[in-house]
C-alpha cells in the first residue's frame, strides 16, 4: 500500500508541476495562455490534496499541537490522550464524510461540468468523499493502537 501511495502521489505532483510549468512558459514567455489548463489542473490538484491527507493519516504524521503531552509524563497518559484525540478526530471526520457523501450524491445528480472544457466535476468531487472515508479508517486504526497500548499497560 505504501509503495502504491508513493507512486500515485508522485505522479499527481508531477502532473500538477508540469502543467504549472507549461502555463508559465505559454503565458509569460510565449505570451499565449493555454485555455483550459488551469481547469484541468484542478482535478489532479484536488486528488493530490486529499490523497496527501490520507497519506498523512496512514503514516500518522499529521501536524498536531500536543501541548498536553508536555505535562503528561507517563506512556499510559500519552496513550489516553491519544485516545481522546483520535475519538474527537473520528467524530469530526465522520461528520465531514457524511457531508461529503451528500455532496457526491448532489454532484452525481446534477452532473455539473467545468466551464471551459465541460469536464464533469464529479471526478474531482468524489475525491473529498473517498479521502475522508480513508482518513476515518486510518484514524480508527490509530485509535485501536492507542487502546491496545492502554490495555497492555493496565494488565
């Protein structure tokens, strides 16, 4: 899974970087902007953002402000704090996933298209739902690891 994630993220960032490079060259060097390039760049960009967030959740490397860890001295205390944080994360992520599901259903029903190239925006809109769903799963995995840690420490 890690290898696949690494390749997909690399390809997506390469596509976004290449399209931005082409846009700069055509717009500022050749003085001829390429119509629709920004529009097509939105799709891999959205997938890149969401899959990057999923990757951070999978690796458990999200940015956190764990100020309370300074005051908690025991490993069990850190695990309990982790449980509280993961439960809050799961509740918020589930709520956002439910909202994203409604958005995907709306997107499917209306089948909106991009303004210039008429690309269905559903293909970008679904990234939000899938990304949040995967984040919930990886957060659940981290929560279970904290629960096991507390259970092992107690007994």
